């Protein structure tokens, strides 16, 4: 007979003593005990119910017949079930779809599944190990235990070294405007065309268990499943970044994480690096503005951030930046509310996204591009490939392209979100890399980290697999966790046996480069001009005040000499900003 949950021990004890159950206890028994769904009779001598009017109804259950059990069910429905159904409905509304996931699973299961080992063998008993006598040692032949425990100790894979905490969803990208004059990529080939997508949102510096409401950039990566394979647009919720040369990336990320001695977040590490690299000022001001803590993932914009190259059918090129603007409107979380949510609801953003999609409130973004001709790039007053700079919209206006729609939640977080692997090197014909140094660095690092985390065949995982992986694709073979080894196709190139051949139409554009090979640290570039525009033209007075307060509350934790260097950089942005920071830091007790 199926067992009753341990939480019902008081109920069982009351029954066994012949006591009258309260209505709530009866409900608890009904909803938690598999016995009541069994057609065999209960073994307890007495069950009593209280109706809404307080009338006690006693039912004696016979061990010899099922008729009494049927009678008890009828009475239970009469006196208890109506109000419970209303309570259940209200509870579901309050809890949200994410909290009801297991309930929904139970509803959808057809029949009773048999418990199996990893090798598919049925398990007769799961409540005890195989031992010599009731108190004896466990036998080595207990495969059920060994199978369970050995898999458990290998459940975790290395978390992402950055963007460890994230949420994911699936949907589609639909073309609404024709840009074939700029780009021949099939994903943009016709108005109305839909391409399946997977999206992962994430924070950057925190671990996989960190809070969703900390001040941190957010990742916004899109995987397009196109006819020409995977296109990964691996962006953020900011159009800029802290550094312009990937040589600094490991050190920068180290400063976002924990001190290697204390294992604590360290303000000296963070602000020391930031103040020594003034090109980070623009992004720092964006981060410490209101947009540094977005209200979930649905209410923030996304940006490809890098400069890319678009190629049309005539092999004409333009440089491009990708934008995806939220149709839900920008919403941010105030500092005090964010701190409260960090303790009360640390998975706030994951839950918000899941519940919105589960209730058919599908989030959407308007997808646009900026384009710059090569001739304009040569004359542009800033380096057009510098990730710490934006392209002004009045000079390079947004060109609408399509809609990004998310309408399906993951079926399994680990399989669909933890194992999804984005790589900026995954580009389709019509979209190419530019001289953007940060992009060039990411073309290597992303694939490398996925091979470390997921193995050499991570692209065979269903969430990462291109849709055309149904026949021989290439000459890569074997390796850890091979699922698909391309049937009997030859594993060498060239060959005479119908192996896959080259596709001249996919040839990238040729271009000329020249210059002396050296390590160029260009220190005389304008690191503050766009930050000045952000301070003077983008922020209103209230937003400026909040930016200053946020900076003060962070800087106050760093050493004085580091703070002075940081304030000097902010003074380069605007003397008013430098003065307000100095005054604010003095007000909290710093001697500057």
C-alpha cells in the first residue's frame, strides 16, 4: 500500500486513537495521502469530518470492503472539497506558475511510472540500502545505491567563469522590415519570416547562487537556429563595456569576484582596477545609474555591443551595431528594494520571466540595427570599433528589423539553460567580425570555455545543435560524449566518397590590413567625452543625484588613495560630478 507522508503523523495518530479530525486535518489527509486514491480500504478504524457548519460526520472504515471507502469519498467531497477547490485556486494565483510546476507535472502524468536505475532496470525497493541484517554493512553489490550515489557526486559541472547566474527561454525572431540591402543572412531574407531562438539572461560577476537584484551588468544572449546554422548574438544590457582590449578581461573579472585570501568581495580590488583604467568610466556611470539594477529581465534592453560587419548579396559591406529594445518599457529597482529582494526573493528575475511566459504574457523586444559605411568609419571622431563608445543615434539612427518574442519556458533548467553554449564566433554568411578587439578576443574564449565546461561535443547537445545536423556535416569525429558520429561518412578531406564539400557561396569578404605588429596601448584616446555627454544630456537632476549617491556608497568602502584617483577620473567627466562626489564622501566620513 502506498505510504502516507510523514507530515501527516499527527493526523494518523488522531485517527488511530479514534479522535475526531478537524476539517483541515481531513483535508491534509485527503490531499497528501496516496491511500485515499487507492481502491483498497484504509486500515484505520475511524475517520471523522467536520462540515462548514461544524456538524461532525463519522465514518467507520471496514478492512473487508471497499464500499465504505467509496462512501467516505462521497462525504468528503460533499463537506470538504468545494471550499478547498476555491482555496487551491487562490493559492495558485498567489504562488504563481513557477511554484505550481510540480502540481502541473502531476496533472499531466498519465499512469504510474516505474522507478528505474540509470540502465533502465526496475527498482523493487528504494527506501533502504542492501545490508547484511538490519544493522549490518552495505554490500558492494548494491547497484541501486552505487548507481544513485555515483551519479549524484557528478551532478555539478563547472559553473561559467562569468555569467554564472542566469535564466532562459525560447521563442522566435520575426522579420518586420527589409534589410537585405545591407545583409544577405537568411535570417533576414523576407518580411514575416520566423526563426526559432533561445535566449539566456544573466548577471556577470556573481556565482550561480547569487542574487538577481545586485548592481551588475546583465547578459542578454540570443541563439538563432537558422538554415545556415547557429548564429549567436552574445550581448549585454549595456551598449558599452569596461575595457577595450581583451588582455584585461581576466583581471577585470577577478576584481568582480572574491578576494583570493579572504573570499570576500573587495572594494579595493574593484576600484583599484577601475580607477587605473579610465576607459571604464563611461560604463561605470551607466552601471551606477538607475539602469544598474533592472527590474527583472523583461524590462531591460539588449545590445550586441560590438561592431559587426554586414555583407549583402553584392558583397557590399557596412559596419553594424545590434539593438533590441524592450517593448515592456524600461523599469529599474530602487536600491533599498533591491537589497530587500536580495534576501527575500534572490531569484526574483528568474521567477518573473518564468511566470510571465507561463501565463502567456510573452515578453517582446524590437530588434534594430545601426549601420556605418566604411568611409564614415574612417572619418568618425571616435574609434568605431571601441567597445567603450557608442555611435550617436542622431548620426546613425536605428533601423527597425524585427521582433524578438519569448513564448516558451525551458523544459529542464540544466539541459536548456545551464548547458546552452553561446559563442560570438558562430556567425552565418552575411554577418562577419569587425576589427573590434574585444570581439576578436571573445571569438576564441567562448568556445574554449564551453569545451572545458561541457566537453568537445557540446554542440551535439540538443539546445546547441544546429537544425541541419541530420546528415554528414564535417570531419570532426569521436571525443567525450559523442551522440552523433555522422553515420558512415568518411572522416577525412578531401575524399572520393561523397563526404561534405565546400560551399563557395559562404566565402567571407576579403579586406586589406596593414601596419606594424606591436602591442598598442593607446592612452591618448578620449576616455571621458561620451561619459560627459551621458552626465550632461542623458541624466536628469534626480538621476544625477542617485548616481552620485550610488557611487559614494560604493567608493566609501575603498582605500583613500584609490578613492582620490577615482574621483579625479570623474572630475574629468565634469567638475560638478567630481565636486558632488567629494562632498558626498566627506559627508560619510572620508578624509579627502
